[in-house]
């Protein structure tokens, strides 16, 4: 109130003069802005003080001051260090050591990101001097945010200032005192334009009015910015500064572009038990797991540790090698590791097909630790899952790509470093395109004997040595063909959604079109089972990661309706094997900071378990002959669903289905066909649906003749011989 009374004591003449100047300034600004952007730009200018008009309870209010040589009132610290901004003596004074001998103000040497990329920092905490338009507002100035395909929409790839001058800024409100240590910047993500900031100042404030620039002995520090738009650049502050607000003030920019930035702030929030906002957003976990990023050697060691803790239910094996010769290690979790048990379904999680999407990798490593610990603790849910399921966890499909991303670190790898294999191949889209073969056959009405609706063979060209196929992809295919997987999820990053097949559109003229499989209802249920149990995927209040809002389908999406992909692992798995596979995008940030891993684990833990449990939905059984021997490669069909599956080597099968009543048929070469009605309930656990079929008469004759060393004569051969005999007699 004292400050306000001082401010109100200015002469009426001075106030009128300042108002007149302000109106004139707005008039000049409007003439400098393109017509399309005037309304939004003027609104930003006139409302720029809106967020700070009233101080928070307990905060000191600093009035505007006049600077010498300025024509009107400006915020003092926008140009110079404000002598009034100093941390209080109480804040600067070292605290007495606590019981552990550490100062209250002591923080880890490497402060984590505040959370612009992970969305911990909300849109309401980001403000800017001006913005070119809403789609380029401060809320879009987040590290690695991706723009929509179309420009000039609501989802562009940066904050861009409304005009190019050295008075523009973007700021972050940490909402509590924070020890700021560094700034990471990028340019604008765009297919059509090039914009980035080449240098900038950093200022901090306790109240958003009085600002102090980061300085050294020679004056304000000018930090070197970006030299292109995608590679992140880190600048550490010469001395960490404690404040609530931090502001970035661009000083120069790409001469053929404009002021556009994406950024992340490094900072350690100071302890504040009275801060309700912080307490509400805190996430802790009670699980005693190894929350860190593991390089290849550490990953291997962790697997050994889990195997040593739970030798009776785990096994380590590898499915092949990467381009650089690193083994692709997997951990099997089962009550009888190393063997396929008849009647027991097989499940798989894989991660790291894109090497820089490392959250999935760490979630799988955390999952194997968790399941081992819970099994030893006697958790009935986990014990039941392990005893009734053979689980395979492959955390790193592309270790070569991961190694590149790991060397750059969680914040400096950008959006693509390490995505591809060593030879530049995207594993996720490197599988044979079986969709086109199936659809071409259906369109031409070819015989189903040539192109069936399932177990479609791999084309010969794909198997040749000259085909552009990664060694990692070939290893995965061999693994998929060897083990009778029923359900699988490949963990990816950069979004929060579960995508289900088909991933490829049927029409060659479209890039996005809902393309359902014959099992669309099953896939939608499987996707929803993960999304609905995730802490954030179906939260209607959460902000979209980049441009897509998946809330209309409850955190799920048909892959082809999102963006078409030929040769995806999901489509290949469905059309070449019995396995139903989905892509699970587990977080907006592909490579979250180590400090974020406990929260990400809590976000995904229940979903990871629930999704595994879905392998026990539908029907299962054994197809046997009259002697009780299992019949391999028998075809299981469901009436009304144009997609079949096949029995395994022991005659057992699993068919994922939603609750309902189904007419199920079985046929095998040399055996009579059979059908029966099987009902799937709502309770967890697949319905047993066994078949016993007998050999056909022709098959039995062939078997007898073969036993005695003779071959049965077909009718066509017999007729040819008879005609030849008649011809000889006539001559």
C-alpha cells in the first residue's frame, strides 16, 4: 500500500503525458505490423502487464520507474540491472547445517530441467513480450516441441516475437524460489522457414517487475545462441542465481529469419514446504528401484543383478547383434524359464527401436526389477502373472542409436539424434509391407490359397542380401517367428497415446485415413486397457504434447488415421504371425532427465501390468488328433472375423477376443474340419476351447501306403495309364 500511494502521488500532468505517449507508441506499433497480425499483436502489447498487475500474497510490489533518457515508463530491469533486486540477507545467509551436515541451500551440482519439455511447466507459467500470433505464442516455446504439418495454425514450432527488436523477451515463472543454473535453446521447428536466435541475455527477478541481468566483470553477459534450428545449445550461467522468474532477451537472430525460440531452463527448486503448488505437483514412488539412465554396460549388469536375485524365474538371452556388434539382450520371466509350456501364452515388450526414445528402455528395466521384487515378496497378482505367462522383455532394439543419444545427454540430443540404426535405417518401419500383398489379392479376388488372410509369407526380394534391411530388423523377425507370441507392445516416445493397426492406409491417395483390421474391436480394447490405466493419457485436463489431441478417442488412435506408415512392426506382426502388437507412446519427452524417471514409472507402472494381463483375454486350447497328439499349423478361424491364426508346434493356440459368443472353426491338412461355439466372459482368463479332429480317408490311405513303402495312385494318373493301354491295343 505504501508503494501504491507513492505511485499515485505523481502529478496529473505527468500522468496525462505518459498516457498520450503510450497511445502514440501503440499507433506506431500498429503501422509496423502486418494487417493480419495487428489485432493479436496490439492485444499482447496492451495486456503485457496483466499477469503481474497484482502481487502474490507476501511478495513486495515494485512500482515502475523512469529511466534517464527514456521517453516514458519502462520496467527498470528490461534495460539495466535494478538496484532494488537483491536476494534478501535471509536468503543469502548460509543456513546451519542439518543433521546430515548439508546446508539447506545446497543443491546437486547438476540441476535438472524445470520441465518445459515434459509439460511440468504449464502454459500459464510462460509469458512473452509479444507474439506473432497465437500459434507462435509463449506456450509453444518449449524445447523439442514439434509443429503441425500446416503452418499458420494453432500448433507452430516455437515462440516467435511479434517484431524483431532487442526489446523482446520470453520468461518462465517457476512459482517458487529456484536456483537457476543454465539455459538450453533451439530455433523454430518448421519445414518451410528458418528462424533462430544467435545471442541473448538472461535476466532474473523475484517479482517480475525488477529484473537483474546476468553479469560478469565487463557487464551484461551475452550468451551465444543457435547456429541452426534443431540442435540444442546449452549455456551455463557463470554463477547460479536464486530467483522466481527467469527471462530470455534475444539480442541478435538469423539475419534471414526472425526472433523464434524453443527453450528449457535448468534449475533446482529450493525447499518450500509452504508452497501448495509444489506439493500438489510432487510425485514420489515407494518402489525401491534403480532410477537412472543405463548405458549398454550398465544395462547388461542390471539384467545380471535381476537374474541373480530371481534365478528361478528369469533367464537372460540375446536375439542377435546390432550393426556395431552389440548383442540384443532380452530377459525372460517365467516360472519355467527357457521352455515353452503347452497352454501358456507368450508376451513381449520391446523398446528402443528408435535409439533416442529412451524412456521405454528404462521402463522395461524398471519393470523387470519390479516383477522380481514383487515375486519374492509374494505379491499374488505378480506371482499369478508369472506362473501363467511367459514374459519376454527386450529393452534396447537399437543400442547403436541409443549410444549416440546417451553421449549427448538427456537435453542436448535434440529430436532425432540416435533415432536410426548405425546404417541409417528406421527399424520401426523396416519390416516387409504385407498389407499391399493382402489388399491387392482381395481387390483382384485371387485364391486364398495364394495369399491367405494370415501368416502371409515374406516376399523373396526382402530376404535377399541386397535388400535395405537392418540386421536388427532381421533379428527381430527371426525372434518373432521362433516364439509363438500372442500379444506385444513396442514402447516409443515423444507422445502420450497408444496406436493400434493398421498403420498403413489402404488408399494410395491418402496420408491419413482410418484403416481398421478385422480385429479392430479387439485392438481398440487392448489400446484402451493401457491408456485408461495410465495416469495422464486419458486426463482431459492435460495439455497435448505437440499438435495432436487424442482425447476424443481416450488416448488411443488408429495408426493409419494418425499418419500412414508402410512396413510397420505392428502390421507385420499381425499379418505374419499370431501376435497382436501395438505401439505405446509413453511420454512427451523422448529422453527425460534422470530426475523424472520415478514420476514416469508411476505414470506407467499400472498400465504396463494391465496390458500384460490382457494376454489372457479370449479363447485358448489345444487341437489334437484321436490319439491325443497335438496338431501343429492347424488354422483357427472365427466366424465373422476375416483373420485366422495357427496352432503352435504342440497344437496349442491363443485367440484374443472381446467378451461374446463365437463360432470357432479348425482345419488342418489331412484332417476333417470341425466347429464349436465358444463363449468369452468378462472375467480375466481365456475360455478353454479344445478340438479333437480325425484324419480324412485319403490321409489315412496315404499313411498306410507310405508305411508299406508304396505310394497311392491318384485318379488322374490312373486314367492316363488306361488311355495309353487302350491306344496300344488299337495299334
